[in-house]
């Protein structure tokens, strides 16, 4: 599925989003209640690779199906928040029926003020403008936290994966179709970093100037006083940067694990039979801001 076609779908459905049959439970707050079809719930949890170690929070939890399924099928724990007391009661009853009250619960809380710091997985089925309002808070979560959103994406933040499912019983949004978008909160690297890389017995100083927009990184690295553009990507706490490969500068591929003010990994220099590998550690010497200031919290 091309992103453009998803965007097209979204533009089409915004006007008619979440129109409900009159008799249905309506929900309370910033968006009406529409349950996520069970096949979509299962797909969302699979895409987030939910497991027994996970702590999942569903923002606007309705009848609790996402949180209860995370517990019954995937062994996770967590909670859901909603403002509708009828739905909260129903969700707690559903948890009881499923025998998972020891793992999950549901609380009356505004999703915009809920403490998300314990989450390893966040799920949502909210309107586009709500997703955008939540985005700085989501970007500030622990690196590696997975976010799965039903039907509406998080704007300019490029999803790691997106799926389109045929769901004949779905009557709202794009009838018969559900979109699912999954994201991984990236560690933050903007700023200046320094390394001393031992290449073939020779210590080579490198200085990186990194800019970051969501999980995308770009900038420059000075290698022996020569500036080279670089580009890369972060997945949770893992980073991959590529520099050089033309203009007489050999290709440098850096991969590593981002810690607090440090990166530890390897660099591969050159290509083919002549390529060399060396240990790569970098220390942050100056912190910068995300390129998109509105995503800073
Ligand atoms: C589209 S439903 C999704 C329900 C459930 N997450 C699912 O996917 O089946 C959105 C839910 O969000 C709740 N809601 C709306 N605004 C909210 C807010 N500001 N805080 C908490 N819950 C909210 C509504 O009551 C409704 O139950």
C-alpha cells in the first residue's frame, strides 16, 4: 500500500469520521465511541509485537477490547482510560469475564493528561487532530516504546509499518477498510558528538553534528578535518548512519546502541573486499533540539 493512497483515504474520511448509529453507546470527550473490529485489534497487537513483558495503555479504551486482548492473547498487562463511565464499567466487566483483572484495569481519566511513562506500548483509535495534539507527548516517551494507531496516522512522523485490512463489517471512516500505523519512539541524538576510531592501528578523530526529525537523522561528520554529509535512521535505541561513498571519501556505515550521552557500536569503512570494520563509540559533547520544535515537550 502506498502512503499516498492512505493519505487519500484519510482526506476522504475526515468529514464522515466516526458517524454512529443513533442507538449505540456514544462515548465521551473529544471523539465518539467506535469499537475497533477484533481482527484489527489482533493486527495492531501483532504489529506492536506485544508480549508478556509489555505494559500497554489504550488511550480512549471504550469497551476495553484492546487492553483485554493484550492480556488474554499476548500475556501483557496495562490499563485503559476513558471519560465514559458506562464504557469504563463495561471494560472492567469484560476484564473480569476474561479473568485478567490481575493484569489490567480501566480508569476515568482524560487521555491528554494520563501519565504514560510506564507504557511500553500505546494504542489509539482517535481523530487526526487528537493524534497531532498527543504527538509531542508520544515523542517524549521512553525510546523503544511502540505506538499503534488505528485508521489515523501521526502526521509527518513516518510509520515503521502500515497495513490496510479489509473489514466488511466496518461502517465508519472508510467503510470496509481499516488502516493501522505502527511507530517506535526514537532515542534523541541532536547535537554534537565526538569519537576516536582506531582504524588499522591509527586513531582517527571524528566529530558528528546531528539533526533529528522524528526517527530521521541528517548532518555532517568531520573525518580527519574533512566534512562529509551523513544520513540515517533511529529505531528505538538503535542508530544507523551512512556517510561518504563518493567524492574520494570511502563509505562509512555506523551502527550502534544509543545510551545516555553515548553511542556504542561499529563502523564499516569502504566496500567490497577492502572494507574494514572498527569499534565505534561516540560521546555527546553538546545537546541540540529536535528539528521540529513543536514536537519538543
Ligand atoms: C473511537 S473510540 C475507541 C475505543 C477503543 N480504543 C477501541 O479501539 O475499540 C474512542 C474512545 O475515546 C474516548 N474518549 C474520547 N475523548 C477522550 C478523552 N479526552 N479522554 C479519554 N477518553 C476519551 C471515548 O469515550 C471513546 O470510548
